[in-house]
């Protein structure tokens, strides 16, 4: 494995060129003043980084204590001790977090005015080892059925879509094949489907689409555990960089086609996560976490054995750890990431 890791920098250049040709970044945009977002609607598609409660209670550990202990004080279907990415983007837009699709028939019309969340934790652009039948194609189909019913075309003209792909397609490949160079072969397939999805959402009438880049997946606790939570996995981060470079190329192409430099906007999670994780106190506006790579909820978070004994341990202060569990940042982690993304977010004016 060590000999493979030393080849990572060369592999990045070679595989990116082989799979996608020359990679170009997203076109820079001029500074936009933020509008009043009172009428903005946020539509969310993706996975556990943005799911706010779509999975049923018997399908997700995110409905079990200790999830939700920071906010709202009880499990809410969020994969965190509190708020997740969706909540912070909604806060930036000055709207309430959009209601999960599964709850749409149980709330008043006023809660639908902020948009809707179609994301399901564990999904990908394709079926994954975690969840089948609820991939992003399915989620977009749910959204399409609501147009002309709950939402009108004019509603969409001032709307924003958040399209989150956190890596479950790649995790599925690793579960089936282990960590090897073969994982790089599926990047093009994933990116091609993301492009199809983005085109479809835009064609339905959504004028602005935010697409987070992959965070450094090799820094997730599931991959830092092997080093006693001391360092990230270079191979997995190499995969992340190739995915993100290809994503930027697709977004630049879509913006060129629409003749709008910021119709599609990449939220640079990769840079934001590393900025927070590498902070040594030199950036006073960013939380300086006591624990970086070890999760606050360590083990099978939310799980108990036959005798009711917890299969996990919990840190004393969730705000002290960047990660909540093996896969996800905690509320304070997401808060720090979005504090770094502030300039990036200004391109989302609608």
C-alpha cells in the first residue's frame, strides 16, 4: 500500500487526463450583492449531508438518540447532533429549512413556501450499498410531479436547488472491491450522471443550482481510524480531487451553454473542509476544534445490544469535535464549513 500512496500525485495528473482530458476550473464570477430572499425557494436533492428527515424512523439511525441532542434536542432524521448542510444554506438564504418531502402532507401551506427537501441519507446518483430505489433520478422525479400542483413555474424562477453527492457511489465500490486503483474507473460514470441530473433540474425551471464538491473523503473518521485518527487516507483523497476536477469542468461547460456564468455554482467543500481541519488558530473566525478526525459518537452510533448496552461512546462536548460520527460533521463542524464558504455563497443570488 505504501508504494501505491507514493504514486498518488502522478496518478492524479494521469487519471484526470485519461478520463476527462484537460481539466479547467469554474469560471470566476463578479461579486454580487445579496438580494432579499423572502420569496426564494430551496429544493434539495442528495444524501445524508443534506437529508433533514426523509427516511422513515425504522430505516435510519438518525431517528435514534444521540442524534439530534444539540438541535432540536431530540432525533429529527438528521445525520448529526444538530443542523446539517441544508439548514446552513437555508439560513444564508434567510428562509426556513425546507420541509422533507415525506412530511409535505402533514404541514400547512406556509411551510411549503420555502421549498422542499427530497434527499435521502445513504443514496447516490445510482443505487448504493446503503439504499436502493431512492437515488437522485428518483428524487428529481418526485420534484417534477409537484410542478403545476404545489409549485408553479413562476415559483421556480426565483428558486435554488442544492444537489449534494457525498461519495456513497464510491463507498459502494469500495465495499464490493476494497480500496484499489479500480475505484478511479467509475468517476467518469458518476460525473456523467451528475451532468444529466443537473441538466434535468435546470430544464424543469430552476434557474440556479448549487453543487458541493466532494469533501476530502479520506479525512472521514471511517478512513482515519486505521491511523488512530491521526491522518487522512491519501488514495481516497486522490479520488476526491479527480472527482472535483471533473465536476468543475462539467459546471464550466453548463454555464457556457446557458450563457450565465453562475447558473451552476460549485460550493468548494473540499477547500472549506481542509481550511477548517488545518486551522491552527491563525484564523480566529473559524472554530479551532479540539478533536479533528475522531468522531464525537464513536462506534455504531445510536445502536444498542440485546441488553440495551450502547454500542458506541459519546464525547463530553459535541462542539469540540469536527465530526459527529464515522461519516458526518457535527453541527459545529457544518457551521465552521459554512463560515468559510461565505464568499462562495454570494454567487447564489437569484
